[in-house]
């Protein structure tokens, strides 16, 4: 803080910090003889606090002060309360719930990670022309309990309106029956000014339906998986208990709480019985779409209840809409999952007994996050927590703030967020200070890993998450994917050492830049020697392995072309279904399109079978799932115990959509210079992209009608762009300055679609991405899991009809389905 704190942390003498303890109500009355010219209230807590002044709640923040590494950084929000002060008697009050400081966190069911009792810190600074007066938390405060009987981030809140003391936060209230407070020893040098946007109520959603389940339960469907809570208005007899049980999904017509694990996610309201009563819990939040309501008197109406969406109040900066409704829903799902998981810190999920700041998730999603919202505040604050915990312990925690029982070993994609996240933020916002602030943390991580390399320069030992949640990994071993985990680690180290060398150069640390450039060359050479053949075949021959080697520029040009061809074959062989996890998924479409396989990238993006990017959309998802098959095709929930329906990491493909469909690429950090190059495909006929950069607003649109392409571009003052006009017959490029530009031109006639029949060879089909997809999809409906290889030597002369002679049980129905699928592609329509 800018000035030395004068207040102390206080807690009721009766507080124990035990589970289900009522929230602490604290108040102090004071008299003023004249009005100050300015009054500023600084307030924070060990727990979460709702500040009150003279009968009203102060500010519009919720769950304040959020979650940081409290022992190192405890945020103290400020509120201008000049207009709330009166001459005469005034009251400063607060309610303190357990929040993250006291409540249970993580699946280990441990609590009191930071404190053993709730505590309030407040300073009311009253400025007069000739003096400054400070009313601060001390032993003059009084304490009691009220309507908030229990509160838990995971389990919910119970509120008994009959026990709320009327007027407790206003002058004249008799607090003689209230108890004393005592000082809590807490390091005041940990107090810091707010660095991130506060958590707020940002939207309200009305129900889309009220359902009576087969068992007779009343269930409210809000139509969207979200983070927040509900508000309702009810008229009920005194003592009526209304319970709200939150869930992400319904199965068999009933709410299913399997995806929230041990989190009770249940709020209870006990009515006062004095007419219409409106209530919203204040010390918890849930991840939910459905709410099962029990105890409601009479019939629940659509206007009686609403969902209140809460998250860090970041500014939206990125939008994309295409001609394909499924892609638009995929994009919306990524946006909503990001919103739902930015409640103070970037978490993995908002609903179950976890909600932790996993480093791997935000590392995979960082470029997407920085495009969609201005995340400098939230992620800048989070990186400060990462750095102070790394400095204190010597390692980058896998979750930040760190509440895990065991130390976190250096791990690719997870721990190296210390390097790649600042780099992603710098590329988006163009501010070298982002790199300077993180530099010590970045170098500490890279040098730590450099010391762990083997004699060849490979990161070949130690625990790694690998390609986490590869769909082919065993259900009980999500790290056990197809791709060698140390190949993944060494590939990511090639990326992060490049970022580190570039960072040092940007900051003028030339000795460091030389050190890290040499390290980059060493690890890149080691990777190629160990994992890449002379022609470009990557060990293990997995989609993730090829994607990493291509996307991280580990290969030379000849190897890259060959690797791209091999990658395209693997993607086609999998029927354009997903075969990657956290490490590979953000990069596959990039690796394909960068090596001349745009059609395959679109087929992968637009596949709807399980597992695929669009499969959850076809199953009604409104957020990104943790697993590709979190809900199985038969409607059952994946029984692995890790089946969140609200994880943004696998939505990182949206970054490719922004750059490829929307067509916007920053050539210089912060978009001072940009490339505009939409690459239509997948039968898309239009796209509209908007992005608010640090330079100003960028808008790109294109539409294709028959053979006419129209492209519109607007870029802000002070910027320039190179424009590659999509599908232009001459491949035309334009250089543009600030302003609005539009081009309309004829695109080449695609001509008559190729004809495919059962007499076509497997090679002919595999050479056409759409034909191979239609053929393999139709074949898989009869023989699921049987691989087809269009690149085998015999594929050049073997027709489909000939192949079927070698397939036991090949029926006439199979032949008819294959013929129909190929005919539809021949007509220019994918099956």
C-alpha cells in the first residue's frame, strides 16, 4: 500500500474458524461534528467481506477481496464513501464469511489454508482542509452473528432471515448484547493495492424453463452453464426453508450432481414471514445451469427467480461470428467458460470441489483469453502471486495460489506458464513492462530446467503431465496419452527458451539473451537428434508430436513439409476426430494450415462425431468440457470423476479461428502492424471479427456469394496492415493505413466437383480430404475402430470395391452407405 496501515485485523473473541460457523458481523459507531471533503474506505478480510456504511452496502464488488496468495499479497480495495458520511452518528460495519482463506479448498478436503479465524481490516480515511482523521479496525468494534448461518465456496450458504438484526449497520442500533473483538496477528506488509478488476454481478439470466422432474422435483433451467448464484422473491410463512441445489446437467430427467463431486452446492433460505422477501446468497458462488428448488410455497413462476452471473469484471475485447451456427456456439462456449473461470483467478472449473488456479489450463488458453477480454489486470495480478510463491518455495506451483499438499516439480505447459503467459500478454498488448515485471520469475524457471537437462540437452527425467487428457489415455491415468511425455516436455522447452531469449533481447539484457539463445539451439538440436528423422518423421507418430514439432518451428523447411503431410494423414486416419489433449489441441489446426493442409484443418474443426470440437455442441453444451466425452453419446456422464462441463483449456482452438477464419494476426506486439488474411474453408460463406486492441478497434468481415467475394477492413489510427485478399484470383496483397477499406471481386470457379464411386482407389479418396472423411465416417458406422490407411502402397491401385472383398461381413448395406457418402461428396456436399 502507498501508506503504512494504521488499522489492525480484528475477529470476534468467540470465532473459531470451524466449518459451518456463522459469518461474523462487526460494527463500530462514531460521531462526526462536520463533513470531510473526502472520505475513502479501505477494507479487506481474511475471508470474504461485505462492507456496510450507515445502513447500506458499500460498493458493487462481491466475494471481496477475491483470492490471492494472502500471506504475500492481500488486496485492499478502496471505496469513495464521501456521500455516505453524515454529520452526527455514523456506523462502519462489515460481514465476514469464510471464503478462500478459511473454507475447504481442493479435493483433499482440507480447510483453513491461510487463517484459523475470519478477520476484518478497515481504514476509513476522512480528509478535511486542515487535517486527516482515520477510523480504523481496533478493539472498539463490536461483534455478533446474524442471518448468515453458514457459508462455503464449495457447499453454499444458509441464511435465516429471522435472525438478521434489523438496523445493525445504522446509527442508533443497540449493540450492548454484542461481544468483543480481539486483534489477529497478520503481516501488514502483505497488504497491497488492487491490481485487478473486482468480481461483480455482470449479468442476469431469466429461466428458459421450469421443469417438473419424473420424481416430482421442481427444476429451473437457465439455458446456460454459468458461474454465480440465484436471486428470488418469495412470500412464505416464517420458518419456511427453501433449498437451492445447483447442477450442470440433468440425466434421466433429474439433476445430476456427479460433475460437482463432493461440493454440496446448495443454498438455503429460511423465511422471515413478513410479506415479499428477496434474497441472493453473498458469500458463495456455483457453476450451474440447473437449480433444483425444494420447499417453494405454491407454484414457482418464471419471474420469481433469476440467475446472477458473477466473475471478474473484465472488458470484452474480441468477437467472432461466422455463417456456421455450430462454430458460433463453439466460440460462445469458449467465451462463457472463460467468464465462468475468471472469478478472481483463472481456475480450471467453477463448480466442483476444486476451482483452483491450474497453470496448464491458462497457459494453453492464454492467447485466446487475451483476445476475448482485457486480462492485464486479472492475469497480471495472478502472475505476481505466481512469482512470489515461486520465489518463496523455489518452484512454480501447478496451481496458483498454491494449496496443494506436495511441492510442484518443474513441468512443461504447467510450470512454464511463468514464461509463456507473460510472452502471450506482451504479444497481445505490446507493453515491455509486462516482460520486465515477470523477468525474474521467467529466468528463474528456465535456469532451473536447464540444470535438469541430460547430457544431450533433453528434458528426459522427472514427472510430466504430458498430453493431458488425450482421449486415448486410460480413464484412470489422464497423463498416459499416446505421445511420450518427455517428447512433449522437450518440445515445449524449445518454445519457452525461444521466448526467453526474445524477452531478454527486448529488455536489453544482451548477455542473458545470448545465454538463452544458446540454450534454445542446444535443446532444439537435442530434440531433432532424439525424436526426428532426417526427412521429418517424428518419433511415436502421434498427432500431438507432429503438431508440437511444426508449431514450435523445431524442424527445417524440408522436414516441416514432410511432417505436415504425415500429420494430415494421421488426422485423416482418425476420421478427423480429436486425438490430442491439453498439449496438442491448441496447435493441431495451426500445424495443419501452416503446412498447406487447410482443408484438413477445417475438417478437424468441423467434425461432429465423438470426440471432436463440435461434438459437445451437438450434445447441447453451452461451455467447453474438460473431457471430449464428458457426456457420452448415450447421454450418460463419463464415470472417471473428472468430468467438468466447464473447462476452457480445450477451447484454445478459438485462437486459430480468430487468426484463420477472422483473419487477424499481430505482426508487431500490440497490433501496431498487423496481417489481415482470412482463409475461408469448410463451406463457410461469411465471417465478422472485431477486436479492441491497445491501438483501437479492428474490424474484418468477408462474405462469399456464388463467385463474388466482398472483404471489409477497418484499422485504427497509427497502425498499418498487409492484407491478403482471400481467394483472390491473382493472390493479391495490399498495404493499407488507418481507416475503412472494402474490396469486391470475382473468385475463380471451383469447377465441377470430382466424382467418387466404389471404383475410386483408396489413394484417390485419401488425396481429397472431404472424400476421405465421408468414406471413413460411413465405414466406421459399420466397423467402428477399424483403421483405414489411404497412404499404404496398395492404396494406389486398390479400389473400394476390391477392398470390400477382403472385409469379412461386408454387407450390401455397407456398400450402399459408402456409395451414398461418396456420391454426396461428388456433388460438392460432405456427408
